[in-house]
């Protein structure tokens, strides 16, 4: 009797287990056949691959509106309701909106105006790097400082927003390899070679304008400029070609041994503006495994003076992908650096709407959208780090820029006390050997 009871219990347990497994399989099959809504699909894509935005000028607005005093504004609040920030057309960023936008990593820009060139550009750049670091320190629940591709992935795994330093404009290093190396040591992981002004070693994009306001002075990049690219490769600092002339783009792409980026540029074939990337350069981007991160500034998206909308941005993205393929495109909104953005992309909360608009075209796979949102930047960043590691035995660049280069471009040296090399190195060495010991020490 006891044996029969045990058999019945065992059989019942087996039947129950079979039913549970069957129901589980049916539920799984049923779930896999359920079609997600567009919104659910967007959420899933951005959960798997959060947005890595290549360019945000929030630090400039902190300088402009708060005098770099973080006590004056609370970024944990919705700043659209703030009496100052909410009424300014150039403010698009706070932590709640970054979270809503599924931002996993952001390059915060240490920018200083071209008016500071040959004056206090280095000082201002250091101040802006400082404010970025203080911003991260003040909001540790949401932001995490990052200097590598691994750091980005670690921050995302920790549900934080990886926060990286970018330097916008070669005038931030003036013409000093020592300053460049110190910017890298402070965390800068890309530098835009110019802003809207030429440097003594690189030409800016306005030289390509239909009515140029600048003349080319360095054939894109001078010999010294090529050495700067080489040193950035050695350091592991990404070379950013937004803001540079087409000739500068071409020479940098040909000279760099690591992939380069355009941190916030769009397609010149769609909007013929000198800040955008021409198709011939997009071909070089593809061949060099590089990356174009699409900009949202209205003036670079539409060239007819009309306000752009989200479909106009989609057109730029699709054009770039058509030339480069899906592995060479990303997002660099330029939020907080512009005063006019497309309808539907009003602030950093709107990235999901862009992904949704791309899904609606029917031209994008989930994997391609994950590449666009962030994976392509990670790939390029890792490639730059691999080149850095391969160049570990290479000597740092130590040559000084020639005074003749500065004089040739009519650089005003009134505010600069540094001395520049005027002779060939062999001649300089001979002169030093022949000079009195007291003078040798003074020169060195």
C-alpha cells in the first residue's frame, strides 16, 4: 500500500513537472512571436547599446552662464524650468534629460574661443577641463569619469554616464607638444585640430567657404601639423577633423596611422556647408576605418535657411551610411554649443526619437542602429588605443616650431614670451658649443 502511494505521488509529480515545462515552452514560444512596438524596440536597442555622443558643449555654458561655479545650477533638476537656463536657446542638457535620452557616454568639450589664440587659450582650456572633472565629482550617482574604451563599458555596466574630456581647437595647445601631452595626461581623449580659425600649423574650414573669410596658410597641415598628428597617434588621442578644411581632412587621413573621427559634422552633399564632410572624404573615412558623428545644428543640416526637422537629420545619416557603410557613422549632436536645433531633436532626451525615425525607414537593422548609437565609437577608440600600444617605444616629439612659421602667418607675439628656434638643429648645436658657458645655460 505504501509502495503504491509512493508510485502515485511520483507519477503525479512527473505530470506536474511536465505541465510546467510545457507551459514554460509555450510561453517562451509565445513571447518570441510577440511583435514589439516601435517604442519597445527602440528601448531594447538603446538598452543594449546606449548612445555615445561625440560632442556636448555643456562646459562652455557653465562658463558662460554660471562663471564655472557649479553652485549656481543643479544639473539633477529639469533645467527647462530654470529661470536662466530654461530661457536660453543654447541650453539642452541636464541629468534627467540625459537619462531619458539613454545616453551611456558623453564627450564633454573643453572649448575656448578663437579670440583666445596666442593669449590665454591654454589657461581657459585648463579651466574647462577642471570644470568637467568637478561636474563628474559632484554627481557621482550619475556620472563616471572615463579615459578609455574599457572605462566607457564599465560605466555603462554600472548604470552611469561615462564622462570623457574633449578639446575643441588646436589653439588650446598653441604650438607646444608639451602642452598636448599634458592635455592627454589630464584626460583629453580627442582634440579637434582647429576651430573656426587657422592655427599656425592647420587650416580651418572657413577657407573652403563660398566667400572665404580665411585664406589657406598651411596647405591643410604644415610639416609641424603633421607631427602633431603623429604625436596624437603615439599618445592614443583621437584626431578630430570637425572644423578643419577639406585639405586638412585629406592630409590628416593620409598621415594618421590610427583611425580619425569627425566629432560633430554632417554630409556636404546634402547641405553644402564647409563644416560638413564631402563624399570624397567620406570614401577616405571608409578606407581608414574612421568615423563621422552626425551634427544636429540647424545651419549644417539645412542650407536653405529653413528650420530642419528630424527627417532632415535622417537624410544626412542615410547619405553618410550610403557612402561609408554602417560601420563608420555615429552621433555628435553639438548640444549646448548651438542655438538652433531641428524640430524633434530639441535636447539630449530626444535620441530615442532619432532611432525610432531610422527604424521607420525600414532601412536599418537593429545591429546597424547599435553601431550608430555607440558601438562604432567604441571600435574606433579601441583601434586608436591599439596603435598607441604598438608605438610604445617611439620617442616623444620634441622639436620646437620655427619662428619663421609664426612670422610667415603674421602671428602677433605680443603676449608670448617664449623663444622659438630660428636655426637648423645642427647649426643651433654648433652655436651653443661655441657660445660662452654662461650663455649656453641661459639658452637651455
